[in-house]
C-alpha cells in the first residue's frame, strides 16, 4: 500500500503517459470542433429550408370548392392519382411538382406537402383529416398546401407546362 496517498497498488508518476489535464483539454477541444461542425451543417440546412419556404409561398385567389361527386362527374378525362408525403392527390390534367415545406417559414421541424399543378382542371386531395375537392378550371395553374392535414388551394403556380416537359 502506498502510505503517502492511502491507495493500493503502484503509485503512478506524473511523467508516465499523458497527464489527465491534457486529455481533458483534448476531449473538450474535439467536442468543441464537433459541435461547431454540426452547428454549421444545421444552419446550412435551416437556410435551405427557409429559402424553400419562401420560394413555395405562392399566393393567389382561392380555388373554387366542389364536392367529390362533382369531381368524379366533372370531365371525361381520366383521373390521375399519386401519393406524396401521406397525402393522396387526384387530378384530371397537367403536370405536378411537389416539395416538403417546413412550417413557420422553414424554421420548424414539422413539414407538409405543397404541390404545384400546371393545369389540373379539377383536384381531389385526401389527407388524414379528410377530403377536399377543388376546380381551378381548364388551363388554370394551382398550388395545394396541406398544412395540419387540411388542404388549401390557390389559383397560381410558378411552374409551367413547358418547364415540366423540358424536365422529362
């Protein structure tokens, strides 16, 4: 027993290995650089989400609401269906472009589907909270927002048919 320290075993000299204080400082510096890197990455993602929210904040007059029966009877054109972010979208015509847009202008961790349509004629949107049917009309672009499980439609979009066909 080492009588000077009251410990059992061999007494460790300060010159053996790396001193404990150096290890503590090294670990703190490594943790600081890791946190700095993660914070930088998080801020870059946040900036992208905010930019996306601004780009997809489309305004316009509200799309006229119709019943599901009116949607189904409205045209001889076939119904085209797709699912995006747990939301079902049905349309008669045109192209579509969707994105997950984060709430609170891109600052939240919650997001919802936003879809732009070039000229859907009529739309039916099914979310976990219900069904909504809209009739923007032939040749009219539309954008659908599904925040909080509720569909909202405006008669405006930033995409065009020519732009979407060029992407094919």
